[in-house]
C-alpha cells in the first residue's frame, strides 16, 4: 500500500466518522446546555436529570436521520471496497 494512498484513506475515514457523529454530539450538547441552564435558574441540582432528556433526544435524532446515516455508511463501504484493488499496488 502506497503511503499517500494510506493517508488519503485515513483522511476519508476520519471525515466520514466526524460527519456521522457530529449531529449526535451537537444535539447532546444543546440539550445538555439547555437542561443545565434550567437547573441553574431553578436551583435544582440533580446530576441524573440531564441523562434522560439527552438519551431521548439522541434516540429521537437517530430515528429521524437513520436513512441518511445508512446511506452515508453504505456509500463509504462501497467506496472502500471499490478501492481495494488499488491497495495492492
């Protein structure tokens, strides 16, 4: 395997991973910030109060973007399999 090809494949893999994970991280971050703000305003300091809304929002997001997620991962897998012939050179 050519080092340039390996670096290109690594960059492609990292970009794909960030693209797939970013929506979940953003939703969890926003929900966590909103719940933390509400906790600080109401002086309700319960650590477990953030867990359920984050979990429900991430699961809801997964149900909404599952077709896009499956399409992205399928296209990436097909691209990697198609490029396997180039790895041998």
